[in-house]
């Protein structure tokens, strides 16, 4: 067996399953899960219709590079969303959702024959860590700073780490914090990339769920604003899962540096990760339509407007910049115990924040602390009424802790 598999840590939801194995929920309450970030709004009718019309695509092997019409629709969306013109033939590549692509991308760009470091946020999406480890690299966890709206404090990453860095994962809007990275941070990272030669993978799967009038800044958009129109060493990852409520389709695309995408396509040809023709046709319909996206975003805005003030009465929590998570501090500071007792007493599932982060910075440095400790992540993916009911139970639970 690949010995690198031994370096992997259990996935957060496996840890949650183990945590709750000995918990008996209070069955006086119907179960409500705020634990998994799985979109539960209705799938748009236009996507279902496109899927049903494309069953003939099952009779043919799909091309790894995707249909020209799909790449064109992705490029057209980038133009509408960010005002950028990209080459659909060389700067766009369909992928089976951002999770698969993020993992595969690390296997493509990491050179394991020399000491390799992958820098990622902390808290973070665990695929970054697993992708780094299985590519033969060492992760370095750059912590977010509450004083910086939970954006990563890149200044804490020392020069000796940047000198060994081959890949940097950026997540904006962030999971779990919902923070959007400002242009000034992008400018710093591009300068560091130019100096040290590392590649930037920008995970932007939450980009279409936001609560302010201005849409979140994207990586390609930031590059263009700073005069980097060739997108050197930058690849952005986006997905239909959250935008169009189709997590089961596993559909997204990557865009950016044409030279890197050429090599990524080569890897994917051997990886066997071509997107189903049916899914490609449905994806074209989804990327070409914004009406369902606006309606989806408004549904989240109304939900967060109802739930956030209620929880803010008893917890340290606020409206995020974007995404569909609330990142809340728990009374007493023990996020694991809080999650266990909340399930036991009120049958509501939340994810301990410490499961989404690591102690220290990595590279053998055991100093530091887990920046997710003392917080929980709540995914407000269900209908508003169910999320409100969960919030009311959490308020009652916290008041019981602090009478």
C-alpha cells in the first residue's frame, strides 16, 4: 500500500460520526443537521430538463477536455461575472466538481523529487491537506486572524517556508469563515509567487452566495486588476454545486494559466476524470442562466437575515461576507463538548470548529494552537423554517448553559 495513506487524518465527518457514536439524541425533537455543507435548495428545472434530454450522451465516451460548447459557456460566464475575456480552448477545463479537481491539481503541480511545501489556510477544507500529503508534500497551515475578518494573516508565513512552497491553496470566500480576501492580499501573494515560483490554486466554490451588493472578488479578477492578464501561476476553481444546487452532478471548471492547464489536462487524460456528456449538457444550461442563481442567493440572504440576529443574542457570531456557514464562538470554549451536548439535548447537529483546523503550523512545528477551537460551523443549507427552528433550540441550549 502507498505509505503516504498513513499520513492522512480522519475526515471531519468521520470524526463527527465517532464523536456522536455514544450520544443518544433527545427524540422529543425532530433531528436537524447543520453539520454538512450540502446544498438543499431545489435543483433548477432547466438543469433537470437538460439532463433528461441528454440521455443519448450515455452511448459515447466523453472527452476529457469537455465539449467545446461547455468550455465556451464557462468562458462566457467568466466574462459576465468578472468582465474578463479568456480563451475557452486553452484557459478553461471542465472538472468533476471542485473537490476532485483540487486533489488532482496537487498531484499535477507538485514535484516530489525535491522538498515540497503546500501552504493552506487554517481553518481549511481538508482536501488541501490530503492532496498535499498524497502528492509527497508537507502542509503548512497559515492561520486566519479574527482581527482581519478571519482572513489569513499571510505575514505570519516565514520566508523559509515560501522558499520551499510549490503550491498555495487560497479559499475565498472562505470555508468555514465566509471571509473574502481583499485585493491587497492578492497583490502580496502574486508578488510572493513571482519571487518563489509557486502556483496558486484559488478555491472559489462559494463565490455566488453573498450578502452585500458587491460580489466577492475572484482570483482571476484580482490578477487582471493588477495587470496580470496572462494569469501566470494562477488557476481558479469554481463549481455548480452551491451556485445551482446540484452537488450530485459533480460539475465545475478551472480557469487560468494556459501552460498549467495544458499539463493538468494531460494528467486528467490518464486519471480518467472526463465529465459525463449528460452532465456537460446540463452544466451548459446552468452556466448560461443567472435567474436561478439570483433567486438562490436571495433565499440565503433572507434565511441569514432571520437566523443570524437570533443567534447573535447569545453567541459571538455575525453575518459572513459570503458562503452559507455561520462561524460562531461557543460559551465555555469547548466546541467538541458543545456539539455533543447540543445533539443530546436538542437533536441539532453542528460541526466542531477544531475538526476543521490543525494545531500549530505544520512542518514539525508543534507550537501554536488550533484556531478552530472554541467555535462551531453551522451550515444553513435547509429551508428557512428548519434553520430557524435549529437556531431557537441553540439559543435555548446556550441560555441553559448561561442561566
